[in-house]
C-alpha cells in the first residue's frame, strides 16, 4: 500500500521537505512507498487526514526562533482522534529570492508569516522600508514574484531549483540554528516506543490552583515536562487550553499513572500520543 502524506504546498515548502524526510525514513526503515499531497493551508492538511483523504499529515508545531505555530495547535484541539506518529526536527534555512539584480530596487517582500518573523532582523537591517506581505506558504510567495522585478520572496534554498528563481542572498535567518519541529499526524498510528508524549487540556474553573494541580501530577512523580504553553479556548477572555510535552512513553507505569490521575484535574483532555523524534542535519537535506 502506498502511504499518502499531506503537507502545506505548493512543492518546495519546508513542510514538504519534512514530509520528504519522513517518506525517506519510511522507505529505509519499513520498506513503505509514499505519495506526497500538497494542500493550500496547514488547517486543510490536518482536515484531510481527519477525513481519511490522506493517511498522514506533516505539520509544523514549534520553531526555535518564533515559538508555536498557533494554527496547528488550534486545529488539533478542534479535531478529535488525530495522533502523533513521529516528530521530525528540520533545520530551517531562509534565502532571499528576486528576479531583480540587487536589493536596492526592492519595494515588496512576500513570505509566510513565520518566515518573515524568523528573518525580521535581516529585513530591518537590509530592507527597512519595504512592504511585507504575508502568504500562505513560502513557495506561494515565490510564485507571486515571477512578474515583479521590484518584489522579493523568502523561501527555502531548495525551492530555487524547483521554481528557477535566483537566490540574491542565502542564509538570511536571524539565528543560524533556526529549526522547526514537525509532527506526523494520523488516525491510525503504528505502535512505537516513543521518547515524548504531547497532550492538551482545559481546566474545570479559573480558580487558584487549577493549573498547579495538573502540573503537580507530574512533579510528584519526578516526570520532566519539556514544554508548556497556553492558547485561548476562544470561548471567553481569560480561558485557556494548556499544551504539555512530557518526557517518557506509555511503557512506563509511572507515566500511565500520572496520565490517569491527570483526568481528575482537567475539564477536556486530549492525549496526542507518544512518539519518537527524528533529528535532521543540513547535510541530510541534500539527499532529498
Ligand atoms: O511555508 C513554508 O515553507 C512552511 O513549511 C511553513 C512554515 C511554518 O508554518 O512554520 C514551516 C517552517 C518554517 O518555520 C516556516 C514556515
């Protein structure tokens, strides 16, 4: 069976690179063939796997410079039954593309909001007066500049070969170790022994101790949390959903005990599963 993997498109996005890396891993480790399916937005990518149109979806979750990808967390909270099969950590390199020959004449820069934010210092120093225009993805930005010599786009260097647009400046991300975590989501995960569990919950009431009690469940059992953050529930101001990454897996009775206990201190809880993490280096990307 060929595994269909949805990702943010069009081809050449960072999400596609993460999906390609996962497809490569599936082929090497499980002898499984995959078919990549681009979608116009992260939300549509997740809905496609929730409907069963694709077997898996690869979506960005957190960037080392800019933090969480809100649309991914919010959509996962709305959708039921999606589980994390695997995490892929990808080095993210941004390049500046233009049909113009120098930075001098540039008036407009297009890119995905995350990419614009990850290059904000470079933009401030080199193109302080341009209009920054957000697009649905980095490669959608590349498509926009084809007829505009005074426009530029920020995208991954890999896209230069795919779109035949010249790179004017490479490595413009503000932090050289810029990387993004991507999750491979599915309705039917293959059981694996992971190294991390991710979950989200809302609390029964906005009263003293309502967040401390769920956190104590882990502290009391000496279980380490590697991330905690909140997003609004969108029901009313001041109500939040909390997202946690827990170090460990379901084979550990201490973790299972903590997760069982957690349900008595939360209102709605979604456990996205326990999963292994695949770290990629810049040199790994050259083979994709
Ligand atoms: O537009 C792309 O190339 C994407 O894959 C999206 C995205 C994101 O949403 O975070 C992925 C990784 C980078 O952090 C920048 C942009």
